[in-house]
């Protein structure tokens, strides 16, 4: 899952827009963004954050400075526990040429010391888009962990494994992601945003069906060969 392998797989599968959402860090986004620019594929910066309740939330940004600033801010809220490479593998940061820049020493698989509502508020405060990840999957999905969406939390989009949204999310729009951990998994499930530009603002308008914009989901095998997702 080095930068050019990620982008190459996405291009081969006809994707126009990708995001990188590593656990609790944006350290690899700059390298993948550079690889995406080489292949003229649109890119969103991101992270997959783990709340105090062990719920996963995807954070998407079109502003790299905002994404990295939040990444640095939240890094300090992770427990000060070192990674065990023998148990979890090395946490490697590489550049676009696959040169190792550094080994991340703090374990990134832990929970932040922030609640579900607090994580969403911090993402939105800096202009990001918060999307609860795999809300119907155990563990780490919102519904298995909490059983409900907290009152007062507005979610334009939620990601689910199912083809429908649970009643708790009837005001949200469904999206899919491949949740790829290997190149061959990239693009297995896609979200098609009909919008004018690959920006967070346009994605929000697509979720709200503004001006002919829309959001649909499908598996890669369902996509017509002439249409790109």
C-alpha cells in the first residue's frame, strides 16, 4: 500500500476521486496526494479516528493544512503507548518514492480521549466532513458500540456495509467505501457523487441533492464499463 501502488490501482479501476484514511494520523496523505497528482486523479486528505467509545469516524478534507493540523492536535490525545512491531507490525511513513521517512513509535490503533460528539465537532470546526465508518459492523461501528446516534448530531453521510441504512440514520445518506488494506481491494465498493467539483462543499451538496447533485453506491462489478465512479 505504497503511494503509487494505491493510486495505480485506483486509476486501473476507473476511480476519479480517492481518499486516504489511516488510523488516527494523516502522516501518509502528502505522499499519496503527490502520487495522485502525477496521475491526475482527485484526492481528499483524511483520517479514520477512533473515539473514546471505540467508534470509527472518517474525517475528509480538501484542505491539507486543516487535515494535518487536526492530525497533530489529536495525536497528543492518543495514549502514550509504544507500538509493538512484533504484535502489530511496523508503522512506516514513506515518501512517494517508497523511501522510509520514519517509523511511527506511538501505537495508532488506540482510542482518542474524546467522545463521538467531540470528535465530530473537532472535524467540522476546521472545515472537514465527518462520516461514521461501517456503522453496522462490529466492532467499531456506531450501532454495535453505542446502539444509536447521539441526539443532536447531524450526519450528512454515513458509511455502512449494508445496502440500506438502519432507522437510526434515516436522515443521513448512505455511502460505501472499499476500506482497502491491500491494492486488490481498492474500488471494490464505490460511492458515485454527481457534483461539479471534488470538494467537501460539493459532497455536502450532493448528500442534500442540491441542484441535480446526487449520491449513489455500487459494487465495482455493477459499474457500466464506460462509466467512472
